[in-house]
C-alpha cells in the first residue's frame, strides 16, 4: 500500500494556555508493517481534558507527548492491514491511535477489539469508552454508593460527569450536577436525568445552595474540577463520605495553588479522598465495557456527542473543550 | 458507702489556648447507684491531644464537654460497688471514667473488662489502650502496609505514633518518624526502633531530608499533625500511597488555614487520604486489644509512660502534652 498519512503533531508546550497553534499538521507516507503490528484506519479520535496534562512537562502520570509525534489520543478504527494473527483485517478496535488518519499499532496500544454490535462506532469513545469506564471505576470501585446516597458530580454535563450522573441513577442515588451554563443545566436535567443541577455561573454560593437542595449532606463526590467548587462541596460532605479526584480542570497544575486545608474535615467526617487514574483499570476494560453496553442497550445510558469533521480540526476542538463550550462528548471524525 | 469524690471539671473554653485554669477542682459525695450502674475507683486517667477538640465548641465529632462535669477522659479502675450483674466487684475496666477519683458508670461507658493478666494496669491506657487501638486501626485497616513498604509517622514519639512505628516494624516495614527534639529522636530510635528519625526543629527541610533517607518514596503516611509537616511528606508519596489523618495538632482547628491544594498530587499518585476516628472501631476493641497484648507479651511493643500523681495534676499534664514536653504516654495516677 502507498498510503498518505495526515498527522497532527505537537510543536510547542502550553505556556500555560492550550492554543491551537501548539500543534501542526504534517503528512507522510505510511511505512511497512513490522511483525506483530497492524494498520488501523482511524474513524474517530477522542478529545479529552487530560490532554492538557499530557502535553505539559509538569510532573504527571505519563511521559509528556513528544514533539513531532502524533498527539496522544484514544480513537476507534478498522484494521486494514495486519502482521498479527490475533488482529484481522476488518476488526474494529479502540485504543491509543493518536491524532492521525492511519495508525500503526501493536497489541499493547489497543484496549479492546470492539465486539460486533449495532452500537454507533463513536459511542465506543464516549459513554462506552474511556469516559464511561472512568465514571464506572471511580463511582463504583472508589465511591461505592449505597442506594439512596446523595452523589455530587462536577463538570456534570461533560462526558465523564454525565456518565457518573447516569450510573448513579442506575444505583438509585440522588444526583446533583454542577455545570457552567443554563444550556448545560437543561441538558443535564433532560438528557442525563440529574435530580438537581447548579449552574455555578448563576449561583455563586454553591455551598449554601447544596445545603438547601441536599440538607441530608453528600455521601459521594466525583470531582473533575478542584479549586473553589471542591471547597464548597467538601463543606457539605457526610460522615464516611467518599470523594474521587478524577480531574483538576478548575485549578492550575503549576505552581500548586493554596486552598483551605482539608485535614480537619477528613478527620471529623472520617471521609476518604482518592485519586483516580483510568490507566489503573485497563485490566478490567472489557468487563466494565460489557456492563456499560448492557445499560446502554436498555436505554439507561444516554451518549451525547459534539463532533467536528476532519483530523485538522482536532486542536480547535481541544481548545473548545477546555473552554467548556462543547455540549456532549467532544470527538473528531477523521 | 459515704465516699468523697474529687473531680476536675471544665469552667471555661479555650480561647484558643488550652490553659490549666480552664479547669477547676471540686469535691462532692458519691451518690447512690441506680440499677445497671456500678462504681469504679479510678486508678489512672489518660491525657490525650484530642481533648483540645473535646473542650472546644467548634464543629467536631462529639458533643463539647459540658461545664461543671468531670473532664471527659479514658481511664482504668476497679469496680468497688455494683448494681449490674455483668460487672462484679473486683473487676478491672477500661472506658470513659473522666477526670475523677470515683466514677459511676453504665456498661455503655466501658470499652472492656480487663482480662486477668500480668500486664501493668496503666498499659491498658497506652499501647494496649486507645492509643494502641488507634495505631492498629489506622495502620492496618486503612494504610494496609505491605512488607517492605516505607511508613512515615508524625508525632513519632507520641503514644499513638510510637505504636504505629512499632506495629509497622512488626509488618516488616521501613519506618521513619518525625519528632520535635533530639531527646525524643533518641527515644524513637532506641525504644521504638524507628529506622530513621527526623527532628523537625533541627532539620527544617523535611521534604529534602525524606528524599535522602527514603529515595524510594513513601507508601504509608500516618499523620497526627497536618500543616507544613503534612505538606513536606505529601511531596514524597508514592503511587498508590495511603495516608491516614488521625490528628491535626500542628494546625489551628478554626478558622481553617490555607495550604497547598493536594488534588493534583492525589490524582497523579492515585493516592488515598482518609480520616480516622477511633470511635468507629470500638466494636473491634477487644479483638485488636488481644492482638496488641500478644505482641506486647512477646516484647514487640514497648510501652513508655510519663505519669503525674494526683487527679489535680491532670490539667497541668494536658498543657504539658499539648506543648509536646512529655516523653511517653501521658497519664495521671489518681
């Protein structure tokens, strides 16, 4: 095959803002496959808040994305050539495909062959993808909600947050979402069936508002934000509350900002806070996927998407996501 | 019986310092027992850092100590009169006896009848008492150390800290203690067998010192202090670290002070922080006691005491403890 690849590569690191021009588009010819490798024609790539960390050099959980390499990204696609007997031409896969049209990968880069089903391919990057897996792991493995618990979710309309809210409803919890606009609030109430939603740009005193709508206190808190929203919610946690730190999009990564010390709250409430990194759950990927798929097919999980077209739109989509102006899972159709 | 009781009662609340003259000594006559009650002649009472919180009105895990009532305190003593068929004259008990010579109690105030053994009675308030139970619960139930883990303990010479350090050694961990003087450091190394001890009044940069003595990072952190010591240690935690917040003696309770936000650290390290309140483990008191007793009898747990004489010395002993000038478990022999 003599295929021309288009890649979106990193040229500069954020300082500190993530801007479109940190990236560049390059084209080259797809090389020959080595043993064990296979070639994937990429259908969709995922745009995620964690990318802010991946392209930075500040101490993190993974190596910084290298310059002139395709931006690290989850994607779905179809195998069109293979030198690996376990991966056949025609198989659909989900995994680390990068921001590019064609991706040469090894099995370690792939999370899962997508089982044959009538689910839209793109859903495997949303509520059935990393975001759904993250929500499932954080809520069910770390928060372990009981029936009737009150669950608060930040970035409630986001692709992780909305999955958390919906899974919490499946487990008969009372769900409260925090989001940034009335448009997203409407979306949260109608598409993701939150019991209550607070637009933090409308209601400044989240802590007092929570005391009104959840006087019984908060048992589980799934946080993607940090900062002042975190503080306000922590003021309302119950004894034995479980808090997941899944993201910190609302606070700078570096230098570390100051905020109220939480030691006394943790002690008095015998509460637990734990960081979640979805990489730690990759050995359970298929198992969690199947549970999510079952809920999805039963209509218990709604998957909303915000799709841009053409791999060259990926940087713009990332900036849009980090500005919070997307509505639904941000994807790029390649 | 016509017995005269001596009680140390609370007269004022701290504002914010804990001073001797917050308390007053009163005497009265021991009243008749009601059904189910029994009378304990108190032998020793315990002096604990948590008392700072108990006598304050700031939001806490238990009701503030009432004025003109004996100061809330653990103690050991002997039953000298009873109207409860389950508690006989001559039984020794440990429980909430208060700062007084004689205590009329009900079963709910008692944690345990002390089994007949050749252990000094006072040890039931130290490494075999609340402090040992706290150390055991926090380290083994929350931190769950693995063999070879590095465990850091603040207030390392204190009655809880020293028990944590010793239990961690039983589980083949590397133990690092943080303490406030070279006298305590010597005590930690020789009596409690810490592998390393940092005197924070001598070595100001705890974080750098930890990088030298524990370049492999910290897996378990049992904290009784909060504040800047907490920050320095958190800079050195490993992936999947487990942190127990057992006390906050190094930071004001109110208003809540600011410090570096830990969300990013928790996320990147997939670490867990949990508050510990020993009241939650009272249903396991006897079970944990028996395990501690076994280690004690085998010489694996050293119990050091700092005993003052006469119930009227209790307030002075509390101030001494909060100043950190005791050496060993602070007790009052009544």
